[in-house]
């Protein structure tokens, strides 16, 4: 049996479900029960009746699944699979900001630690951030953390002034505007599609801005076109599978970036072998203290309610 078959067998034996983000390597996406964006993955984690959740994504995603499922085992193939955005928001510093603005509603992007979630009023993802911000009465001030690029984009869309945390994703910040414009000249008429974690100058060129799931839906609606795709390169696998005739060109990164097309080193820490090992050994597991979990659960629950 190859690894894919072994994982499929183990999954059945152990009543486990594999949830994978679009940024995972193709072979992990192929063995997963569900592949989606951060919102879709949280929704699946909230409704699963499997006994074990194997989260093929990064730490904050698996942690969110654990917060929603305290009595299930939640496994992450590599515990070191973190996130630069989550790391940019240390809970003790964030707490000071929140305490200094007691009249503000705290909206936090899901890319953060359980401790930061526990200090928040509502969680959002890139696909529901606008809706979540609009759910707050107009006269109530908002703290938005940790992604400043998503925050700036949502400010522009909603006309709300928000207090923004100064965090960013290392992957979405390396797209080169000069190279992107040059590439567009070589492919005139192609559609530029971008994730809102990208910087404003990239977003200003885009025909469509949305979450990874939103970007795939957009390509499905324009199947015979050419696209320049400004997000993590892992998305190209599912996008091409869904729309085989679409021409997909990854947006170029700055010269000094280690990868010609942007790849998230954290997402890529998971491999099929590590996924197999973690399901076999039921380790490494995600743990969250009950005190933090209870506090972090409420803002996630609010997001899930508002996203129905
Ligand atoms: P979405 O899954 O909401 O598109 O966000 C992408 C991302 O950066 C996940 O870490
Ligand atoms: Fe974090 Fe960016 Fe990687 Fe997403 S792509 S997990 S935001 S570092």
C-alpha cells in the first residue's frame, strides 16, 4: 500500500477526518476529506462527528478546531507549522492595547493565537471580514488585528475608521508590483486576482479581491480566461483541478525571496509522511487550557453565527 492508501485505511479505522487548507501540498489535498479556506475549515471543524481531526494547515487553524472540539483529539502533522501573522501579535502586548481602549469592539482575524482570540469580541476570516465589521453599530469604534493589509482593505470597503494592529503575512507582502505590472503587459487582458492580505498597491491592480475560496469561485465563473494569481502558490492545484482550461500564472515575488512564486514555509512543513505518522501515533496533539478555550470559544461562535 502507498502512503495515500495507508492514510485512507487508518482514517476509516480511527474515525478520523482530514481537513486541509488550499495552501497544503497537492498530495495532502488529495487525501483530505475537505479542502477549504479558513472559514470553511472552521465550519467543518464545528460540525464534524469524527473522533479525531487531523488538521493539515497551520497551528492557529488546528487550535481553532480544538477550541470548537475540546473533547476530540486534534492533530497537526508538524507542531512547528506556525504563522508570521499570528506571531506578529503577542498576547501580552495586545492585551495592553485592548485595555487602553475599553470602548472599542475587538475584531480579530482568525490568524492569531488562542490567547489573542480570548481577548477578542468577534473573530473574522478573509471571506467574512466585511460582514463582521458591518455587524458592529456605526458609532462603535473598532480595533482590528493582526493583519494591517486586510484591515486597510476593509476600512476602504466599509468606510469605517479602525484602529489597526501592525501585523502582516510574510507570504503576501513579497509580491512585487513592478514585476506584476511587467507580467500583466506580457499577458494583456488577463485578470489579476488577489488575496486581501496583499499590500494596497497590489490590491489596487486586482480585478477580484477575496479569500482563497472566493478566488477559486471567481475563476470558476470565468473559466476560459487567463489569471495572475496573487496568493500562496498552493491554491493553484485546486484552482487548476476545478477549471482545467484556465491559464493560471502565479504573481511574481521580489527577487530576494527564496521562492520565485510565493510559498508559505509554515504550510509546507506538513508532508504526507508526517500526516501519516501523526494519524498513526495520534501525535502531535493540540492542547489549549480550558480557561483560554472558554474565552476564545465565544468570539469564534459569534463569527460562525454571523456567517450562516
Ligand atoms: P483564507 O483561508 O481565509 O483565504 O486565508 C488565507 C491564509 O492566509 C490562511 O493562512
Ligand atoms: Fe500565515 Fe501567511 Fe502562511 Fe497564511 S500564508 S499561514 S497568513 S504566514
